C-alpha cells in the first residue's frame, strides 16, 4: 500500500486530479450539514426516527444523510440521474436525440445540456412536493415541522433545494472532467461510506442492548465479506471472443495475423442499473411519504425495503436497466462492421451480419446472468439484513455501489499511472537515441 502511494506521488497530474476530487467531495460533505431554513430540526429528526425501517432510510443513504437533516442537498443527485434515464430512453425513440447521439462530442454536449435543463425541472417539481408535504407533517409530540408555513416557505425551499441539486450536478461534472473517477458515482459513494461508521456503531449498540446477538453480528460481517468477494469476482468476469486477423504482405515484410480477443464483461453496465432502479423507486416513494393523503401513505407503506412489491419492482427495474444500458453502450453491428473493415473475423462465423448476430447472442446471455447477479446482490442481502434488525447500510445495494465505484476509480488511477509509465519509456528512448 505504501509502495502504491509512493508511485502515485510521482505523477503530478494524477496528484492534482486526486486533490481536486478530494476537495470537491469535502465540499459536498460540508453542504450536507447546512440546513434549509424554516424547518424545526428536532421535530424532523423525530419524524425520521419514527419512520425507521422504511424507504426513507434508503433515500437518506443515497443523499448521504442530507434528507434526514433537510439540508441544502436534500434532493441529492437523484434528479440528475432521473433526467439522464429519461433522456437515454428518449434517445431510442426520438429521431432528433438519436441523431445527436451519433454526432460524437458535439452531440453529446447538446444531450448533456438537455439533461441539465430537465434536472432543474425535476428538482423544482420534487422540491415543491416535499415543501407542501412538510407543511402537513408533525413530529412525534404533534409539533409542526415547518415553523412558518405558506408560499414564502415553499418558494424559498424550492429555490434552496433546486440550487443544491444544480450545484451537486456541477460538482460531479467537475470531478469527472478535472478529477479522477465518475463524479456522480463518487458523490453517491461518499454519501454511503460516510454513514457506514454510524451503522456499525448502531449495530454494536444493538448487541449491547441485547436486541441482536453477537452471533448475528458476526454472521452479518461474514455476509458482507462474502458479498464483497462475489462482487469483485463477478465484476472482473468476462467472456473473450477469439478474433482471427489474416496476415498481410507489405513489401518484404509479413504484418498482422494471429488471434486476438474481444472481451465482453459479464456486467457491462456496472453499478448504473441499481442506481437507476433506486432513483426510480426511492424518490417517488419518499415524496409520497411526505404527502398527508391516505392513498399516498398507503403507497409509501407498501414500498418498504422488506416488502414484496418493493423487491419485485426493484428486480424488474434492475434487469430492465441492465439490458438497456448495455444496449446503449455496446452495438454488435458496429463492432462487426469494424472487424470486417479490418479483415478480422470470428473463427467459424461469416463476417458481417452473422458475426453481429453471434456477438449479440453472446452479449444477451452474458447480460442476463449479469442482471440476475445484480438483482440477487441488491435484494437478497438487504432482505436478510432487515430480518435480523440490522442497520440498513449493510444491504447489498450499498455494498455493490461502494465496491463497484471503488474498483472503477482504482482502474482510472491505474490507467493514469500506466500512461505515465509509457511516457517515461518514450522519453528514455529519445534520450538514448540522441546519444
């Protein structure tokens, strides 16, 4: 570990990126503790304590505790994720967006701009619904959560929450462009990790109070280790399709030839499907919990993390987004065309359409197993943990996001170090050539 830190310290560009990332994440954590004015913090804390074990715990986890404190970042980054989902779905059916997606960097920038606008719209809608819902809510002792209800509170709350989401969106983009790793994923990652020490402390308190046996605690710890090991193994698993390239004669030299491989990961979508699925379920249910209407209360109560409806919807959304995101990221027809142009072919498969069909078949099978793996990891451990009355942060979704984002970030750090090593080799070669 010390050797790795020393190697990282030798790369100035990587040091700068890591520093920018750490500063941006620190700013996010500071903002979590800045409260939105006009709310009785003690009454709100009592409401969340009374609602423990519901989907509000899950929403609080994804906002890094901001929702529980009703801070300026209470909406978190979920409106941006919801906007991204909507735009990606529309890209498949709206010709204008489909055309933009094929225009390269300029088209991507335009779609990103549309995503920002839609994020603001969603944040305004969600902020309005939460502000209105808070006015009709009360704490455990019957005290009003909102100090001075009215349009003044609603407008100020909507502006504050929308501005917080817009700032987090900008912060995530800065991390992605100037820092290291995916900024949006890292913001969610830090929010989950920041709450884990409190979850561990809560588990120890349950053991001391006799509400949980020491055997159960060790079982949960072993379960976490097993889930982490499973995630690491499955995220690294891939299918290598052999690609044969013919030899070419250029002058007196024979170039090319041999067998290379097209790697297809078992889980090409990464942690995106669970994040997308969570955003689809969590925030509508959270808003329903804030609205004092019997029907909405029934909807919020039915979407408990250990409930059948929640788990069925969660599994269905994970499977859908795994296939959808994989299809967006990987196009078998384009791969087959590129192989054909370069003279490559899969042994035993005709180039062109047959190769595209073969790659698509392999990809569908891999994606199916990858989707089932994601669903099991996200649902089964969380269900078992809730049955043992353990902290919700021990769930599989949190572990999947933490381990997945950590692996992706580590791979980017390794890529920067590897690029630096190649640069060093090139410089050494130039120096030797001169002398």
